[in-house]
C-alpha cells in the first residue's frame, strides 16, 4: 500500500505524510493506471530475475563442487565474487526499471482495462512463471 497526497486548500499535511504527492486530483489516474501497472509488472520480473540469477550462480557452484570431488577450490575469482551483486543485480535491475515499458503510457490511459492484468496476478501465476524462469536457469 502507498499513500498519495494531493496538494490543496487544507494544507500540506497530506503531502508531507505521503509516499507520492500530486498537484491535482486529475493526475491520480495516470499515477495509478500507468505507473502502478508498470511498477507491478517490473516488480514481478525483478523478483523472478533475482531467483534466476541466484539459481544460475548456485548451480554453477554445486556442479563445480561435484566435478572437482568437493575440493575447496573456488569456481569464481575473488574479483568476480566481489562485483557479482553490482554487475548482475544492480545494473540489470536499474536498466529494466528505466527502459521497460511493455505498453505506451497513452495506450494505458486510453484502455484502462489493461490495469486489470496486474490485479489478476495470483500466487499460482507467479509460481508458474517462477517454474519457467527456473527451467531457463537450469538450462543456462
């Protein structure tokens, strides 16, 4: 849940106590329909990417341990381990957040029923998506 404050005659108390503030009530539709839809879809994909990334990283370690007779030799260099989260977690997530727009903002405003896609996301759908991402990670 988020709080949206609307600037108005009653003062700035609502704006100061909110997560997002808007100048007029008419901007609420764009905030909810466009940015809310994009945010929900991006959050789902970022969580699935985190599972994928960690599955690939862990699987490589498990296979290397098995094939090297469980020796203490590391599969990755120290530099790769140190930069792993910066390169393979932060940068792809930021790029995804900046560039991913599956549908243009004007299209969502014209067709508000597109927002329902995000409200239809259920736990079962997420588990099916996670299974597909896990199979892809195992193949990777």
